[in-house]
């Protein structure tokens, strides 16, 4: 499911406001990969082999729901991607319940805290994300960046960190994180080594996400 955006979000909104049916076609042509990545990011806990089919199912159901909305002449098409993500979010939650997967209870809250940790307050930078769509985009890009720029071992450390963030204490992070990594690698993992791997991975992710448009602002320490 590949596509490259050739128009901006604002241009997509203009098209939807003028002609929702054409907007839907444009969404499928130019934004389907972006929507698919978002859907995949919501399917926490599903194995990759099963996730691909689930993404296709939810994407198709999302497009059907949007087609029904185009029949409503009074529907407000401002922020169409937010509308799309909202529909996909609900469909993903329904699919998880139907297949008896247990999603993270506060993944959005965890992602916000992870964003803050990625920014590294000690170096005087913080994330500036406001809307739900921005957080959804951040989540999608974070998962993609893990695959793009990290070593296999760093990727294991970061995914364990993300998947279990809510279970860590405020200060007791790296010892339990090392135990989780050890369960996957089958090796003894030292907490200080895992901490070093997380910090190195964090720098790579910050650089990559900044390059992808998630900006950091310098602040006074």
C-alpha cells in the first residue's frame, strides 16, 4: 500500500470542502500509505503477520464510512485527515475487542511522555505538539523511524520501552527494561548497557523525527 503525498493537508481540505467525492478519490490516491501507517500504529499487540490483513480490513471499512459521509450535503469536511483518523481509530478499537486483543489503556498518554523523554529535558529541548492529529502523526512516524534508523538491538530496547512504558516507575526504568530486553534476546542484559543503548537510540530518533518535521524548540534551562 504505497503512495507519495503530492498535495498538502491544507490542499486536501480545500478539495474536500469543494467536492467530497473527488476528495475521497484524492485521499485514496495520495494519502493511503499515510492512513495505513496510522491504522497499523493503533493495532498494538497484533503480530505483524496478522496486522497487515487487519490494516487492509480497517482501511477498506474506513473508506466505506467516508463514502457514506459524502452523501451528507451538510457534513463539515474541515480537517479531513482528522476525520479519517477518528474513523480508523474507532474501527481499530472495535477490531481489537472483536479479536480479544487488549490494547494499552493509555497509549496516547504514554506516547506524550515518551515524546518528552525523547526530547531530553536536560539538554533544554521540548516537543511542541498540539492537536490529536499531530500526536497521531508523531506516533506513526516514531514507529517508522525505529525501523529506519536503529540497529536491531536498539530497536528491541526502544520497542520494549514503548510497549511497557506505563509499567515503569518514575526512576526505576532501566533494571526492568533490561529484564524485558533479556526475555526477547535470551541473553543477560545489564541495566547500564541497556540505558546506554536507549540514550544512543534516543539521539538517532530525535535527529530522524526532527528531519521529518517534528520540531524542537530551544528553552532556557
